[in-house]
C-alpha cells in the first residue's frame, strides 16, 4: 500500500532502557509500514545527554518550539546509583523538567479505558484528565534545617533596596526545618490559558482547585488569575462551546471527583497534579495506560508516555529473557503526535491513521491479547498473556486489516 506522506516533521526524542527498545520496535511495526515518517531526531538517552552536557535536551525543546509537535520516549532522571552505572559527569536534571521550562508547558494526563479493566471507582465511566502546572512550588524550593534558638523570617528586598519581613517561626523550643517556595504570575497565567485552550480543544469542562482559604496570598493568586483570564478571554468561548469552568477548594474537588462519573479536566497546582495524576492512573488501572501531553500556551504539543523506562524489564531483556512490557502509552504518544501533526498540516489521512492505530490497540486488548500487567487486571474470560513483541505484532495485524 502507498504510505501516507507528511508535510512537516515531528520532533522525535528517543529515550532509555526498555522503552527505547519498544520505541524502535513500535516504529518498525506500527508506523513505518503506513507512514512516510518525517522526524527531526534527538537522542535523549542518558549516555548522549552526558556526552553533550545535556545540550541535546535543550536543542530538542527548541526544535519543538520550531515545529510545533514532538513525541518523546521515557528517559532516566539520574540519582546517585545512576551516576556510577552510567559514569556521568554530573547528576543531570530531569529532561521533562527542562523541556517543560523551555516550552512553558502544562502537562495533561488522561487514562486509556478498555473493556475488562474496571476502575477501582466503579462510577468512573469516562476518563478524568489531570492538568498539572509544571513550574515552581516544591520543585523549585529552597530548604534549610534550623537549630533551636534560631528565628526564621521571610525577607524580600525590592529594586530600591527596601526590605519587607515576615516572621516564619521562632524556634525557641527545638530544632526544625523551613521551606521557601515561589511562583510567577506569568507562569500561572500561561497555565490558565493552556488549560482553557485544551478544554476548548477537547470539548470538556474544566475544574480548578487550590487551598485559598488557608493560603490567602499564594493559592489565592492562582484563583484570582484563573478567574480574571476566564472572565476576560474565555467565558464567551466556553458558553458557545457548551462547556463549564468550575472552581472549588481542593478538599471539595477530591470529594466531587470520587463521586463523579469522569469526563472532565481537573487542573491542579504542581504538587497536587503530581500526586493526583498517579492516583487517577492507579485508580483507573495502570500507569502504563495513561496518556501524557505537554501543551504550551501558544499551541506547542509534546506527547509522551506517563511512565518511566521500565528498568527491571530492560535488565531482563539484556539477559536475553522474554519480557511482557506494556507499550500502550507509548503507542498513544505516537498516535497523539501524528494526529496533531495531521490537524495542523491539514492532512486528514494522517489523523485518521492515528485513530485507526489507537482502535487497533484497544481492540487487541479487548479481544483478550495483552501484556502481563493487564493480564493480572483484566476480567475477560478468554485472555492471553503475550510478550512485548507479540503484542505489537497483534496490533500491527489489526492495523493492516483496518488500512
């Protein structure tokens, strides 16, 4: 069959360990036979990041800004053990964090639903998409241990050298700890616009929640910026689209989420989004069945799987042992990127291919063919556990029939 021709390249960010192995298999079996693939390739494997002093990560993010759409494999964020294992020059930062900062992006994560895997919350019949602000808070904090007898103050020096001080705590009675966090109005505004734009793009209601009753300046600023941008820029668009923006306290949001049927975007501050996205993924069944897309306020998209590099399976693979690694989230990263590329380049056949790829993947699982993690979760009677490669082969067979 003739392959679908692309107009504009995708930015392709390769990764590490077992997901790197899957990346190549997936391209060979599910993409290249059907698409005349055009990518600008960047190797974000830890060895090459180390070789380039992590400049390759910066270059990949800048290329994403240029081309508008990227697809990323899972990567290692090194710890002390990885320093020794990979003989690193230094403990390089998270590639995801670097890319998020350069793109000024918001992370949207949503579960992939399949028959046979029932969410732990039975009422959740539609996906819940977590929108996570990807700047500041505890991830950019400053921490100190404090000795007994010390007094900790928050001090801000303005551009004229004038100081403003607030007492944090007087540690008269014993040792303790302090932590300083910050955020930027501009970053919060970008977060709000990315959330509102994505809600319009997906046709979904959006909820936002903070603890503004306790944090009357920090969290309240988030609430105020969201409210102002919604009223001045998005209310009319939302009303025309028939969707809603809803704000509440984080406590109330959690209770509402548990009682809901899903089908909305839940916007969260950075730490809340980090925790809640894992909770949502687990409650729906598996982190390996979770999509993730980074969206900038000016419409740049970077798609990836929500999980890590599957280190344990990679070590088995190196020993020549068979693995049964779930590739679904990585497949959906590619399909999401190809669909968006098709939309932006007005190539409906490319977007239609992405739809067929996702349907072939879901139909394969619902027919009973699945990897080991899903085999343990699935309630289907005629289910079969298959290897990493055989699952991709089964998806490829269905995709060939659909094409």
